C-alpha cells in the first residue's frame, strides 16, 4: 500500500472492470488517496439519494472512478503525488480544495 494511488476496491466491483483497465490499474500499488478520492469524498451521501445505490454506483460512479484511476496511472510522478497529498490534507482540514486545479496541473 502506498499513500497515493488508486484506492483498493471491493473484489465484487474489480471483477466487473474491463480486463484492460483492471490490468493497468492493478499494476500500481493501491493508495489512500488519488483523484477519485478527492472527487468522491461524499460518495455515500450521493449514493444515498438514489433509488438504487448499487446501480448508480455501477453505471455512474464506477466508470468515472475507473477513468480517474487510469489517469493517475498515466500521470503519476512525485510532484503529482505531493499535490494529491496536500489536496487531501486540505480537504480533511475543511478547505474547499478544487480538484480541477489538481487535475489540470502537469508536473
């Protein structure tokens, strides 16, 4: 496990990832924070508002998380990891961290 990297996912959902995505995402160490962690920090509250949280996760949240995981694998470097750690700490401190700023920044 690493500090930054795609968050570990429940095996039920991992088994439903496209095979190529699964190979790429699982080729890096899982982490505590990444793009998707910052973007979906209120995931439970969002899913609780839907009629079928499992379906909403499978059709909307999971595909977007996969995009974020793949993007992290492509973009990963020390500078990005540092930015993600600082953004995560900012969110934990209650700051309104703009994920788009983290996504746009290229080290």
